């Protein structure tokens, strides 16, 4: 019983990662908090589905279509859909209607359903059409630049673009990194020091809130199916 992930980085500035997954005898998983919105395409028993997924602020148990094959796009933080505000997607999502194995409908247009190697071409087309947009100020902040606007303006635009505060983004990303390090075999004390957690109980609380696993479970690979690629099979 497992979810088999493969993940790769993207050379598109609009995309953080592209992933594929196969669900084998899985009907539920631990969903992990994440800061990115995405598009997910999957096929099950000859039927095709597509959805927009939003950032998630906490861990939860989520249903999984059994025997399905998925392709997913995790968009870069600060990008968004023109017709749906990212805050409206937080801890939720939208099922896209009229999806086939060849095409899907989004923002009033019909687009070709991508395979893992076609994602960047689809995203380029969505960007050219103005369906996917971004706030350049958020990109500046994420690079560590200091925009010439007030802190209040930065926070307002950051939240409008991402649905989250900058603090929430840091906390969630740190917990996900901790989970990956622990699953790769790092000692708990080393993860605490490397990621600047105050102490081990602080790390444990973050893992419980955002990942839904203990450090021991992550190191042992136990706890059941989880919506996070912990196999460290990241390719470029």
C-alpha cells in the first residue's frame, strides 16, 4: 500500500516542481501542509480528471483515488490564476469540469492535458494568455530584496498573492524540509540545529502540525501513505 512519487525541478520561473504519482491499493493519505497552488491531472479506470489545488496550512487525512495515475504542477510562490484569487484556494481547491484524457477547461479556454514532459509548454501558453499571472514584488521579497514600499504593503500584497503570511510560508517550508531530512536518515538533533529550531519539542510540534508524522515515523518510513515525496528521487 503506497503512493509512488517521482519529482523534478522545472527550469520555468513560473513552476517550482513537476511530479507524477501512482496510487497502489491506497484510499487515503496524510496530506502535508504546502505553500504552493497547483494543477493536478489524473486518470482512473479510463476516466480523466483535473483540479486546481490550493496552499494547505495544516496536515489532514485526505481521500486518494485508488489505482490512479497523477501528473501535478506545483507553481512558484507568488504566481496565481487570473480568475481565482489564491486566498480563496487556501485549504481547498476546485474540480475542473469537462475534462478528457486529451483536454481540460480553465479560465474559459480549452487546453491540452499535459504529460510530465509537456508541463512547461502548457504553462508558457497559460502565461501568454494571461491565465497565470504573478506579483513581481513577491518575487523580490523571496529573493531577499527590500522593495521600496512599506512593510504593511509588502505583507498585504504577499498575502493577496499567496494566501499566506511570510511567516506561515517560512514555517511550512521549514517543516517540509525537516521531514525530508529525517526521512533521508538525518539525526533529530542535527535537523534541529540545521534548520534553527529552538529545541526538539519545537520540531516535534511543527511536524505534528504541518506533516502529520513524528520524527521517529519519518526516519522509519512508517505511518502509511503520505502526500510528500520522501524518496529523494529529485531530478532536473
